[in-house]
């Protein structure tokens, strides 16, 4: 692998840094700040997220449920199945960036999902954080492919991947349940071969 990665840390306690953002796993102590951000963004985020389970506590309102969520993310990291991060900028939590569904064997792949506080949208924190996670996925985890799936009408999320020139692979019909209905998704993807070609440019442009 090449040596332009700016990742610092270990798989068990990652802190990933760009030029303006820091990514780290959320912990129970983040609950009050995370809750305040999620409450403020309820209307902004609800149209783009799966419906919460009616049989489970509301993770936004229940500290124990949030702690369990953090614990589940810790176990995913330990099992090399997923890597979840809070995104911090200007000394505040501004969103999340998650690399989930990591598959090894012949796949060597994962899926990235993200959200940003509407008060920080359009300030290019999200594309920077995405480059940080791609750098980690390819240079540290050794994945071959990363996919980002976005509802076609979610123009704000699509602008993030389009700014980075990530390849559009087409529409997956009725791909996920989102806010109570099955939604088509545009599948964007980047492979390690593409990263080897474009990684230095992306890192220089977004992480330096």
C-alpha cells in the first residue's frame, strides 16, 4: 500500500483526522450532545432514514439504548464487521460516518452511510469525512470496494459523492425500507484500483 494515509490509531481505538474534521467512535458520554443534535435534526433526517422499531426504546430519547448502540458498534469493530464514527468539527459533533456490512473473503467490501447536522450542511465537512473514511477503508482495512447508496431525490447526499467523482453504478430498485416505504437507491462505488489512481488527489484536496 502507498503511504499517504493520515490515519492515526489502531482498529480498537480509532481516531481519524482530516484537515478540519476528526472522526472517532461515539461513547456513552456523548449522549447529551448527540441527543441535542439529533433532536434538532429530526425533520431534516427522518425522510432519509429507516423507521425506528416500535418495539425498541427510542435511541434518541433513551440513554441506555444509546449506550447499547455504542456497545454494538464496539462489537462490530472487534469482529471487523463495521466501523462507526462520530464526525466532529469546530469542537462540536456535526454528524456520523459509518462503514458497515464489512465482508471479507472474496468480497473485501463495505458500505458507507452518513448524515450531517443541517446547521453544518454545505460547509464540505461531509465530503472531507468521506475521504477520511475511504482512506481508512483502503489503506488500513485493505478493502477492495466501498459502496454508498443514496435515494435518488436526496440531492444533498448525492452532491457529496459527486464532488468526489465517485462512480455511479445505476439504480437498485426498492433497495431499502426508508421512513416506512421501499425506496430505490443510486449505487455509487469506488474500488481499490480506483483509489490507488485517485487517492493521492483526494487526500491532497480534502485532507491536507
